[in-house]
């Protein structure tokens, strides 16, 4: 008898619920020294479901040298949509007798180091959603970095997907456009050893704090590297997510 595997079922459920992309990552690498807060968070779980919603092209294309009011509101709306979907996925899993925990789309548990419970980007990379670009954003083949992410942890038996190799090559669009001059333009076939390997992180953090203080923004966002990435520009989908 084949072991139970709900991977196909959960992906179908997420897509029916509105997910543009969904993938599955095994949690063993995260249990072996990767930053997780609190450290015991992953003990009951074996897999992570990475859920992505794409950002609207009109909103992203409207960004110039920093976040717009439209992008700030869109960012909040997408986060709320992701959190609602992740909550429904948790209910779907628990109704089948398994454990599950949703990690919100944008939730900081360490304000000093700007860390969440677990890195959505690291999970998405391991789940094959996309590769980690030079900006540290996840760059999906379908939408480039024009996506937002949420994560659901579970002990449900799920076959993990495979990570993608970085395809940024010699492109330096994000590094040249960064208003904080924070992107080092360093390539990596897999993930980066640390965010400092790819970024002058303090410069990025300080710039997003500056943007947060602008009237109507209220979040540590920028959006410039999202806009300029050539993979995000390849397909104009005209999709605008509802909140």
C-alpha cells in the first residue's frame, strides 16, 4: 500500500481558494539550525505549504522611486487575502485529523532584527515557488517577484517539491534601481547563507523605515526591486487582487 500523500489535494484546495501559486517544502532543513522563532515552533510539524498571491501589474508599474499610496493599500489587501486563505487551509487540514498552523503574511516577531517566526521566502524557495533573487525576493517563473507569500505548517503527509536554481544571471536591474543602494548584485545557485550575503541589510531596513513614515504608507515597504525585475515584466497579466 502506498503511503498517504495529500499534496495534490491540498494544492487543488489552495488554488480553488484563490492561490496563484502553491508548493510544499519539507521542514527538516529548517530544524537543523535555520532561524525559527521560537526554536521549538516546528517540533509538531513535518511540512510547510507555501501559498502565493500575485500583485496587480497596474499597481506595481505605478511605483517610481518608492512606495505609492496605491501600493501600500494593495499590500495590505493582499496580506489580508493571504491570511484568510491560510486560515481556511488550516481548517481543511485539521478537519482531516492533522495539525496545522498558519504563519501570517506579514508578521514580525523580532522587531530588532526584523524576523518573522519562519522565513516565508526560505519556505517558498524550498517549495519550488521560485528562486531567491539578488534582492532576496522570491522570483517565480510565472510572475517574477510580483507575489506575496504566506505559510502553513502541518504534520499532514505531503511530498515536498524541489527548489529552483537562480536564473538572475548577469542581470543587475534590481541592484541599479535600489533607492537604498542595498543590493550587492551577488548571484547564488540556491539560497544565500545569510541576508547579509546579498544585501547591505541595514541600508534596506533604514530606507523602508523612512518610507513607512511617509503619509499614508504605514508599512516597511518599498517595491522598487519588485517593479524593475525583468521576470515580472515578461507577462502582463492585468490582474488586480481584491482585498
